[in-house]
């Protein structure tokens, strides 16, 4: 164990202070650049030049062209939030990590968007507190997600139903969820959102294997089962379109322990 890791584990306040200073320093150093989508942004170079998650970005743009509201769960530095807001949508962004929030706030301010709702918290199946481990895009509520967790901090939790249900009745809503392994917990706290009309379109990154400490996501099948129970169909999110993912295919993936590399899924209500 390195000296830094030892200090972070034995003195959590040092890790917190380091994170706050690092976030402030990184944001001050980051320069704003105009993106191909017309807004300015500080953040990863790939976000600034429009190459970040290219296929997912194009899919989101296609979906939100016909939407009224975009809910960005795991907003990170605000890339998708900014795209949606630049297209004229109402936007609600959820992000628990202080480092990412500084970029999110700064990017909204730089574009003079004062009407985006930002919730600086995590989402789960009930409100409370939880430990958020790791840093950057790999931060997760799962301990040792994507490796040994040397940094951690306590953050507040709420549910999607608490912050959003019954607020957007009659609106066409697109929801993006990228929460590093805790997708099922988020959905458990979204009972009313899953049943609202018109039914939201859900975009989600969820994997069967990968960064999980035990090697397998025990809740992978539960995510699909919850959507199916609410009348949704699952689709593989492909660059050229959407490919229906039948139930027997998902169960085959679970049985074989392999999704053929598929992690990005779209869930739409039947009809």
C-alpha cells in the first residue's frame, strides 16, 4: 500500500480535502471550448470535440428530438445535460460527486442556463445517506468498484419518485441512467415513474460482468424483470437503430455469464 493510500484510509478527512482541492484546481485549469453542438464546455477533450461516447450521443440526440423533458441520472460533468438543454428541453440532472458537480455547475453557468434543475445527490430505493467510493467517471456506491477504493465520502440519497414523480405528467420524458452498478436500486425507487403516462423512454448502461468486485452483477436480470413487469420491452441500443432483446436472450446471457459485450440498453413501453 502506498503512503497516499494509507493516509486516505486512516485519515478520511485528508482524502476529502484532497478531493475538494483537486476538483477546484482541475476546474480552474480546464479551458472552455465550443463543442460541435453549439455550446461551450469545460471537461474531457472528447466531450469538447464531440467524440465522447459517439454512438450513445447520437442515440440520445435522436430520442430527445421528440421529447419535452430529459432526466440525466449520473450527469457527470454535464455533457448530456448540456446537449439536451441546447436543444430546448427541460432538464433535470442528478450527480452526487463534488468534483463532477463543479464542472456541471460551471458548464451551465458558462452557457447562461439557469433553469436546469441540479440535484447534488445519489438515487436509490429510499432516501438516506451512503458512501460513494472512488473518483471521476468510475465513482460508485459499490465498494471496490473497478478496483480498490482509496477515496470515499458520504453523500445524501433520494429516490427518482421523490424528486420527479407527478411533476411531469403529460410530458414526453427521456431518462438516461449511468450509475456504475446500482441501476436496480435506482429503479426500485422509481415505481411511480415507471408507471406514469406517457411512459418514459429509459436509456441505461448496465452490465452482467466487468467492474463488480465479485465479477458478476447479481441484479442484472432483476433490472430487466422489473421493466418487463411494467410492460416495457428491452432493446439493444445500436448505432443504426434498435434491436429487440427477447426475454430468453437475456436469460441465456445470465446463464452463460456473457452478454456478448452489450451494456447499453433502451427500454420502451409496448405500443
